[in-house]
C-alpha cells in the first residue's frame, strides 16, 4: 500500500494522491492538510457565504448568541444605533472598521449586555469582566 495521510477536516486516512501539493512546502509536509474532497466542500461553503451574507450573518448570530437578525436590529434601535459605551454611531463603526457593532455578552451567563464598537468590546474583554481590576484602572487614571 502507498503512502497515506490523515485529513485535518474529515480525519480519514487517505492515499497521498487525495491531497494537493503545497505551492511552498511547510516544514512538516509538502501536502495540504485537508483532502481534495474537504477542500472542495469548504470552497463551496465560502462561495455560498459570499453570495448569501445575510444568511451567514443570521447563522453566526444564532450559533454564537441565540439571536436572530431581527433581535440584533431591535437592540441596535433601542441603543439609538450607537455603541452602548462610547456612543460612536453604528454607521461610523462600519466606515472605520467595515464591521457592525459587536454583541457584548457575559461569558459566564451568556446574557447579552448590548452592542459595542470594536474598541470598547476589545477593551472590556481585556479586563475579563473583572470589576475590581477596572476600578483599580479608573483610580489609576484619576491619580495620574
């Protein structure tokens, strides 16, 4: 039997001919990590996502937060189309980052707190929702 390789996606051990050669060899192998069949399926999925971005958005919101697009839009409207912390408009955020306001949620309970711009969401995330650390940071800024 010839050489075989395990596909990184479907996990099947397949003949090496089921994989494409890498253009630039990596240190571990001169072959792609996913088999031709899985690569084709992924390319079709990406093509579908590009052709149907609203369906993909709905899928992502449902999977990540249990929200539909209508739910997201309701939260956005209730926040007057602005970041809940700094107040930057959703339109400005889209221009600045080409992204929508992020869904901020508690990582412990999963409860959605609101929609934030990327800067506020990242900043809050860097503090790991630790109120004591945030209070120390506020005091530090006041002192300096």
